[in-house]
C-alpha cells in the first residue's frame, strides 16, 4: 500500500508538536477560525514560525491537523469482519468531525475550495491519508473472502464521510447524535458493499 510523502531531515520534537496543537486549539476557541494566525500560534506555543512551517505548508493544514486528524491517521485494528472494521472507521470519523467546531470545518472547506493549489495539497495529504485507511479495511475484506474484489476506495470514503459532513455542515444537526448516525452509516455501507453493488 503506498504511503503519503514523509518529511525528511532530523526527527521532529514531539513537545513542539504538542505545543503547536494546543496553541492552535486554544486560539481557535478564543478568536475563531478567521482570527487565527500562524504568528499568534507561534507566540502562544513558544516556538518560531519556521518550526510551524517545517510541519505544515499552510495555516489550514495546521488547523486541520490540530482539530480533525494529522498524517498519523492509521487503520483500526482488524476486528474480524468488514462490518466491524467499517463501524470502527465510522466512529473515528464521527469522533473527529463531531468534536471539531463547525465554524472551523466550514472555514477550512471555504478556503480549500477557493484556492486550487490549497485544494490540491489538501487532497494529496489529508484526504489521501483517509483513503489509505479505507483501502486497508477493504483489502482485509477481500482477503477474508467477504468481497470478491476491492470496491473503489474513493467511493467508499464518500459513502462513509458524506452523511456525517451533511449532518454537521448542511443540516446543522445535533453533534451529540453523530455517534448514532455513524453506526447507521457504517451498517448501511457494509450492507451495500457486501451485495457487490459498488464497483472497483
């Protein structure tokens, strides 16, 4: 399975990583998405801006990594079945998106879709990382004999994430209901995949 591009050079300082994440979350709570700057995060974290830009190409990447997930996103432990694996993936998505402030998610999406280069970078990093998680779960199901062939991972990713995004950002639904929605989504997607209705 291909891996996203990794940064080269000396190992990163995990204390600096944690300080940046903590400062980003604190400042988002105080200033909101529009008011957050890399300068402010660097000052609050007690690091130079260069330390931030060694980790993130843009402010948007820094924010997404702090409030949703970073590039360390991993597949869930093998639960023994496609249904169980998808349930675990969907609960992870629900936990990430449900805990992120909706104004932050909306601001990130607006920036990503208004800047072609930023959108391409986002797709090549975070979305690709998520897709690799989905791919691993689907490959397990093929290896078990649950699926005759691997369905298109991008389609499955959309089926898993789409309803949760819609609930939070379009329907402005209650975040407390996201875990229940995630269970329903995971079961529905598993049922569809097991029929072979989604092509590779």
